[in-house]
């Protein structure tokens, strides 16, 4: 899904929501930021497979979609901290039941594989 799709007002609500979290890392970043404000290095440690470039890009898109707040502290070295906005927390809360469903699905798949 393209970034333009995330701005399209002529789509159903589910499509609009998925457009905001589209991609491999945004839901994982939402989950990581639910633990509280974090610096980019902390996010990379939580998600070691994410590259610096992709992390930066995803956080910028999430900031543009008003899901995360970026705060830069004027000290040396510069310190940047990301946190969920109220809007981002609302999305994380909305995704919780979907996450529960996903875990139940994974459990069913595991049980089915064990039965064969």
C-alpha cells in the first residue's frame, strides 16, 4: 500500500487504519513504544533486525500520521526520544484484540502441526 493511500479519504475505515500501520515494522514499533518513551538506539535493541534507515523512515511516517511524538533535547550529544501520542495509544488499544486473535491463530497452527 502506498503512502498516498494512507491519505485517501475515500476508503473504508479498515483500509484507512491498515494504511497507517502498513509495513513490516510499524506494529512492532507501536508495541515497543507502549513500554514508554524510547531513544532510537533502544528501539533498535528491541528490534535488532530493523535497519537504521528503515527505523528512521518508519518513525518519520508514524510522526507524520501523528502516532508518535519526536522530542529532541538541546544537549550534547543531541538526544532524541520517541513516544506514543494519545492518537497512537488509541491505535495500539484498537489493535490489542487483533493481536489476541493473531496469538490464538498461531496457537491453532502450532496445535495442528503437533497433531500431524
